[in-house]
């Protein structure tokens, strides 16, 4: 689960990480009163969406598609500028490198006190899968695209790993400060920040904390000017507050609905819907559709505990996608029995008035019974014995061959 | 032989009185797995009826090991309690000369897994397979040793070792070996979580050392770099032929594809990179899982094994 910058900064404050004063707003009027109450002449007006690259992104009118303003994060030097920027941002579509061309509508704004910047750094905490621990990454080159830094000058990124049980070793944090060239109170600030963040990472079950930029102010303070925080969904049961921080408008409604039914669904751009049991097999089914010249419309794993009801929901979700011109069902029965899937598929097809071609491939538990159920029904359904055969058939059928 | 489990392995079931534990305990027993008991805290002294025998329930893994001398423990407890169950089993096995832990549970918080894996890695004779995996199976002449949720009947004893991140895709690989009249020595599902116990390299090394295994099928998926590392390791250390497939060539970047670990992040962990690493390491590549059988036959023929 991702949260907004303003929410991340609330958590940072609680954890003892230095941030600038700021106020979350949803309207231009709010933004103006936030400016008045912050009392600093210079403020940052920041679009809040769940994607990076906001500063370099562009705002468009969602209806006309016209460019409204360049840059989703603006520095305002007056009350008038706050008004201009806020009205250019709220309700507009922000397109950044990470949102893709469809962009995201900005519903939230953050007005933050300005900050004198001596230098910008990059800092992130994330899971290192190979090292099986939390890694802290930092670089002197902040405020830029870190993936480019990693690609072109990997030696500019410094890494330390926390111990799975003992957490951060202060000596490692001090070394990191040295590598970033920090001295005096700036070094102390960074060491204390790393210690606070690594504790927060564990206590809140974070998946990632990214601060880009982390800045050293003119007075030498280390301040988190950005906050990109995400959490491990598997741990949400022990953090009831996560629900309050969830912004449903930032999430794909259909993916949430799928999740509620025990399904794992990701929409893609193709025309062949797929319904599969198992994540690996679901990906492989997409890949094989592509190999035979088709384009998958979705990833859909019905999971090991699928029922008639969840399969009907899955069918409904696939058919909601207007691009879908055919469906491939690929089931390797383990716990799931193919005949149960067959009956569910027939029921769902009848209920939803299936109009596109359907190919079903069964293997494993009760595949013979499953095929018999399909062979004896009124539905126009094609069967296949291997994934390749199924993919080839559905690709041909969608082409009218 | 086989790797890590064999027909005589004695298996404990953590969570045996739960719905999943009882159901899969029954299926394991039907496959002739030597289930010797189960563990559910607070239910020690109860008996669970399996098709072939009744087995005792213990309050803790160490009690269970003392009474049964089990060498394998399989975990079917809910995600909230699974990491603690792994740690309990690891500590108990360490006291008892070692053992294999197989964790089937999906959805364990990643930081819990980091702590659990660190504990297991501190013990030389304790191995963890999973979590979020179908388990491990060594088919025998009549049934065999099935520690997990895979359908037993699709397997047959043979000479192909299988290692995979995915569940149903492993079954697909098994079916592919069967379609070319080859059976399996051992099939290991290492799971789709970003932080897990046993990895590809552990499995490849064990298959290389196992006289029954003559060739290996390795199934990867997008995310992380375990496939690349395994390929590089294999190019230096494996004499037996390997057939590889990677799921997720069509997966979009930045989207989690079902498994917690199946995500292309920062442009890294793509199927293209993994296939390229396989090819560079001399691994026989199948681009379509339905081709694994044919590619395997070619690999065996090239090695003079068929």
C-alpha cells in the first residue's frame, strides 16, 4: 500500500525525522489559509499523487487534454502565486514518468514552508531480496532520477544493511555519513535520522521509504523534503491505522474488487482475457498467448481456494473490459477440481451472456470429468489439452479464423 | 536417492487440527507419506484420524520430535503465526540434530520472514523450503513422500529434478516430463515470496550431488535476480543438463503479478534478462511451458542420456 507525501511526513515527524512544517489541503481556499497560517513568505505547492517524478511532470486539463502547467511541484513567493499554482493543480491530471501517459487526477495538495538548500541527497530504505535484509541506500546526487544514477555511476550510491534482529549498527550509519561527506551536526543529524527511519521501517512494516531529495539546509540541518512511503500489505492486520491512510481514489477499483474475492487481477492492453489458477501459470498463459501472436488483456489468478462465486466474479471482471474479444481458461487442477471449474464457467457464461469465443484447457485433478461437463453443455466452448494448443485456438478464434 | 526427503522421511504437520492441515495431512497420508504426528498448541494429546493411520497431536514441535524423531515438519498455519512456527521448528530441529521445514503458508509479512530466515540460516543442519510454495515431493514406487499441497497422482518416480518458484507451473513442468516418458527424482517449489529459505542454487547443488537425478528443469519468474545468479553458478558448477523457463515475459513493469516477489522494479528482474542469463549459462531454454518436454528430450539426447 502506498501513501501520500503529506501522510509520510506525519509518520516521519512521529519517528523524529526532521521535516518542514506543512499543511494538507483539498481546495484552493484551504491552500490560501494554509499559506497564511504557515507564515513563511516562500512555500512549496506540491501535488499529492501516488507516483514519483511530480516535479518534472506536467498538468493537463482532464477534459480537453490541454497543458495547464509544467511542473507538479512549484515554489510560490507570494499569496497570489499560491492561488495560481493551487488552482492549476487541483482537479487536473498530472502526467509523470511514473504515471504513464494516462496520468493521475490530483485531489490532494500539500503546502510546505520553504527551505534554504545547501545540498540535495538521495536516501532510501527497502528490502534487499538477495541479502534477505533491509538495505539503506544513499547518494550525494539527490533530487535527480536515481535509476539513472544507478545505471551510469553505481559507485555514487552507498549501501549499508541492517541486521535482521539487531537492526541498524550505528557504526554503519556513521560510515554512511562520512561517505556522503557530512560533518559536525549534519553528520549527527543523518545518523539519528537513519536510526529513526530504520526503526520506523520495522515498526510500521514498511516496504519502502524513499526521500528524494533529502536536503542539508544552509544551517546544516538534514531535512526530509520528500517522503515516499509504502507498506507491506501482508502486515496490514497488525496496523489498523493503515486503513485510515488508504486513498481509494489512487487504487484501481477493479483490482480491489478482485482482491476482495480472493482473485489477483492486473489489467493489460490486449484483447484476450485469461482466467488461470496460480500466479506463475497465469503469467505463462499470457506469455504463450503473445507467442502465438495474440495480446493478453489481463493477468488473473483465481487462487487455490476458488469457488463458483469467485469464478463468476472473475468472468465478470474479464468481460467488463471492452477490449476483450476472447477468453482463455487455463486450469491445472491441484486442490481445485476441473469439473467444479467447468460448471462454474458454464454458469458464469450463461449468467453474463457470453458473446466472445471461449477456449478451456484443463489438466490435473478431474480434468476428464471437467472436459465431459463442457462437452455436454449447450455453450459454444472449445477445449484444448495443452496450454500451447489453447493459446493457438483462442488467438485464431479472435481473428475470426 | 532423491534430495532432502525420501520414502522413509518422518513428517510432522504444524497446524494439523486446522482445516488446511487436516485436509492436506489426509492427502499426504493417501500418497503413503510417513506422517508421524502433528502440532497444535493446546491440543496435545488429541488424535487425528488419517486414512491409513491415526496420528498423535503434540503441543510443541520439540515435544513432537522427542516422541517421533521426525526429520521433516510441514507448516499449514495462518500467515499471522507462520513465522513463529518456522522459528519454533528451527529451534527444535537444531536441538534434535537437524531437519527440514516446509512452509506452505502464503501472505507472511516480509519482515517476519527476514527474521525467520535469519534464525534458520544460523543453524547448519536446518533447512527451510518456502514460504508461499506447493512444497516438496519425492515420488516412490507406490505413492512416495509428498510434503505439501501438490496433486500426488501426476508424478512418477524418475530421474528429472524440478525446481520452481511457482505452484501450478511446477505441475505443468511435471506433466511435461511425463509427456516424454520421464519421471521425477524430487520436485521442489521454492515459493514466490521475495524473501524465502531454500533458493535455486541450493536445489541445483543438491540435484548435482544426487545420483538419481540426471537432468533438471528450473522454472523462474520475473522479479529479483535469483535466476541470473543461479544461471551463473550453474555454468561453473553443474555437469547435468538444465532446462529453463521464466514466466512473465509479457508482465508490465511496476505491477505485482500475484506473487509478492513477482514484480519488475526499476527496470530490473525482467524475463528477458533471465532468459538471456539462462542462454549465456548454457541452459536449454523453453519459451513456452508446453515445450519443456521436447526441450528436455533434446537436452537428454545431447548428454547421451536418451
